[in-house]
C-alpha cells in the first residue's frame, strides 16, 4: 500500500513574520540586506518564506537586541552560531569597545552553556587572543573584556543557606581575579555558596576572614610563584593557579575545582 505523502512544512510570508515580531516589514528587509540572514525554509519563488526555525532565530535576534547587543552581533549569534556566541563575535564587540554588547553576549552564553563551558569556550580564548604579540596595544581591550566577564558572572547570585561557604582569595600581590570570579559563579550553579575576598589579600587578613567565616574550604589563587600560608586554621586548603608547584589532587581546570569542592555535597 502506498504511504501518504508527508504534509508540506508550514511556512510564513515576510509580512506575516514581521507582524509576529512586531516589526515594520522594512526593518525585516533591511536585516536581510545588511546581514544576509540564512533561512532554513525552502525558497521556491522570489518572495521569502520563513519556517519555524527561522522565526525562532528572529525572535532570539530581537531579544538580543533588546538586551543591548548591536544588530550585527545579534544576527551573528542568532543565525550563524546555532544561537551561541563564538569567540570572533565577542572579540568584535570588544575591539569596538562595545562593553554592554559584550556583557550581553556573555550573559546569553552563560544561560545556554553554564559557567565552566563559557569560561573554557569563550572567556579564556578571547583573553588569550588579546594577550598575544600586540598585548601592549590591547591593554584597554583586556580591561574592557575583563569588566564584561566579571559583570556577566556577577549576575549569577551565590545561594544562601546554613552551610559554611567556600572562601576564595588571591594571594598577596595577585591581581588576576577573573579565575576566582568564575569559580564563585560556577559553584553557585551547583548550589554551593562561596565568598570572594578579591585581589591581593594579605595572609593576616585571610586568617582574620577564616576566623570570622569558618569556611568549609579556602581556595587561594596565584598566577606567579607563591608560598602556601602557614598556620591557617581551615579544614581544607586548595591551591589553584599556575603559581603553585604541581601536586596530586590540585585542580588544573575550572571544572576540576568545582568537582573537588562539591564532591562531598
């Protein structure tokens, strides 16, 4: 017996889609002309037809624009990266010092992929790209990107509860705080409270904080050679960053640190 032919996919005209989006048809035409939006629906004639996936992409694009992205960045993210920001799109925003756009791109990626994946797939590669041979000419861009990363991570609140938090601090003289910003946010995603003391924490101040907070663990970050603190009264000390000599059980990645600090939860 012959099987019935599958029903044709439902598509919509440009005018119908513009009304769905609440946009003038001229705006939709301008987007196509300027950003060459790739449509997934078959195009049998001279008039554009939109499938469900195309409408979803346009809705994402409009939402990203409302979040503060430039139209160009929103089009690239919604249509060309599977709805996900790539490093090139982020760097384009940073090189134009569009910090709000970069922050919105990072926030969207965090919501989609989570903190460890965003850190490894987006933040670190973008920072590495700016810290190459022309680093002296990119200091403003590094600062702008760092601000955007920190602002996006701060939108992830630490949970509240009775459990002792993890205490995070940079060793005295250390000013690279982003790795611990990322760790705090990643722990928050796992329901683990963390308190970050910031950059360059003297050993005596760290000891005072431990006495006040009674944390479940202390994480010390250093990017340069450092000596572990002596006499710190904490049940667990985790040394993180390239400044410490390699040791068994020392976290090598953000994901490793999260696993180590949530293993007993």
